């Protein structure tokens, strides 16, 4: 299928890599649905209401995006990626350092990055590099704190683009003027300084045609007073899109077992409203960021909890909503999980160590919670929460409960993307899926069609 001339005219100018890129587009019916939702101010259906205000219909192309974790390169080499199902793949992570002239790929297999980029380009997919992450955002604040530092940091990141033949950069700062890992440098002026940096990067001739994106929290960036900014529209002028990381909303740090990646939380009790896709999109659009530049972050993993049978089950067979769990007995996750040793963490704070409890989607199959096709296995209790539109599984023998996403919840998120007029989806991470069960579910729900080069 060839792109129509009208669509070709709308495509951005060639970036550093000049070969043509393939596009994935929503089906005509999906585009019409989004346009209808926009025209009517958004229609609410059951537990998945859509947004209004700044919502826009889906454009001629859509963002189908995933992060590729370089540290999983041995278990999941880049040639295992389903390249034809993505418009862009971003390599995670380059991390900030205390030297504004340097970022580090030490923990993400720098030697694998050229192979990743080559494969992306062979498949006509944009090759992006993500800078930051939970443990990689420590020095973002100082890197953009002054005009001199911003100028140097622009040069630093553009040198990466040139060295690795990248098509774009993704900035995962966790978080401007908000503590993340625990020892990040932060400043009241972080958000304004970040904007000034992005403006300088976009103004540089080498940055004008790059794909620039940001991975963000479920609320807009914090202003000088430590609360979310009421106007982030200036970021939309320099970023192609923002990926809202709508996951890790509940986890081992919570007081009860809740949804890892809730689609909606406005339909639950006030005490259980910790954030969701619905509330996140509402917050970002209310702050002036266009819906058609928002990408919904989705999770191919879940969090596990140790839950006693008496707390997990009602009448012996029905899973309880938001049960209490034993934080002192964090279960081991899948075979990629590791037991951290006690000792000082990156911030120098003494940690008790232990496992993360993360189960990738394939890990739930490996662990006997799910069958090979992603449905619940025999002997496992299952509940699909109508409000958050997410599932839970529970092994009554081991007492392990997992809050995760399955094909049904991914499809619900795909429908929401259409209804809200969002730009697309971004999955953390590519290697977490199993036989593209999740990827196909969200793509099919959106109605994505491939356009050949």
C-alpha cells in the first residue's frame, strides 16, 4: 500500500538517517471514532470515560513505541523484536552523570547499541535513545541549570545522535523538581530549565528534525512551588510527544494490593484513587498539552505481593479488591528477578535488599499463573477489576498475588487511546511480552494498519 500524497506532505522532514520510514496508521473506523469523540467532547462508556477540552482526533500516523532494555540484550537480542509492529523503538538507558559533557551507557551494553540502530533502520523503524530512567536522572537538574550547562548538554546529546546515527532522543527525567530515586539533584527551576534546554536543542540545526519525546509521570511537571504546572503548552511546541508512564501506580510501597497500571480510578473510592490513564490525560490536557501529542505508557509486567488466603479470598473462591499484604515477605518475581544484597544503594542509604517481585507477562506464563496463550491457568484464582480494567491472579498455595495487564486490559487501553484522541502507545518493555499477545491486543484495538514503504 502506498502513502497518499496528502500524507506524504504531512510527514516530517528527513532526520539524521535519510532512508524512508514506514508508518503505522489507525484504520478509518478508528480515526472516525476519535474524531467523533472530539466533536462531542468525549463519550463516556462504562468505566472508561474519555477526555475532552484539548482532545484531538488521531492524526494520519500513530506512535507505536516500545523501550528496549539494553541490559536484557543477551536474553532478548534486538533481532527478536517484532520491528514491523512499531514506528519507533527506544534504547534504554543512557544515564546522566556529574559531568555535563558525558552521559553513561555503562549499565545498558553500549556495544549492543549500534546493532540495535542498524536493525531498526533495516526495518525502517526510528531508532531512539532514552536518557534518564529511575536510577539515571540524578544529574538532570545540574545539566540544565544554567545557560552554559544547557549549551554543553545540547552538544553532549547531539554527539550521541551523530555517533550512533540516531533518529531521536527520549528524555525520562524522574522528576523535575520532585524527588525520585532519593538523591537526585532538584531545583525549584527544574521544569523551566528543562524547557529552555529542549528549546535550545530544537533550535540547533542538528536537532530541528529529530524526534524528541519525554517520558513523564501521571501529572504534569512540577512548578517552582512543587505542585504540577497549570500550563505546559510550551513543551508541546518542542516535543513531538509525551509518553505518560501510567504504571507503578501501586506496588510494594503501597498499603494494599492495587492496580499496577489502572486505566481508570475515577470510579473507585477516594482512598483508592492513586492515579490512572483517565486522570493523567485529564491533568495533562487541562494544563494545555494537546491530546494528540500524548502517548499512553503501558506495562508488560506486574507486581507481586504475599497475601494470606484469609485476606485474598471471599467465600473461599472470589478475590478481594485491595487486600492487605505482608510487606516483609516480598515474593521473588520471574527468572529475570534478582535478590539484591543488603548494603548501601546508589544514594548511599542502607538497604535490606531482597527481590523486586516483578513478573513480566512471559514470567507469569513461566510461573504457572497463566497458560501459553495468556489466559488464567488451572488452580489459579483470577479477578478482572471493572474500574481499573486490569486483572489480578492469585496462587492460593503459595499465597502470591500479582497485579498485571493482560490482552483484555491492553485492548481496553487501545480503545481509550482512540476515544480520547491520543497519539498512540509506548510499552515498557519490549522483552516483557510473550508472542506479542499484549502488543497485538492493543494494536488491534486501536485498529493499526501497516503502510509499506
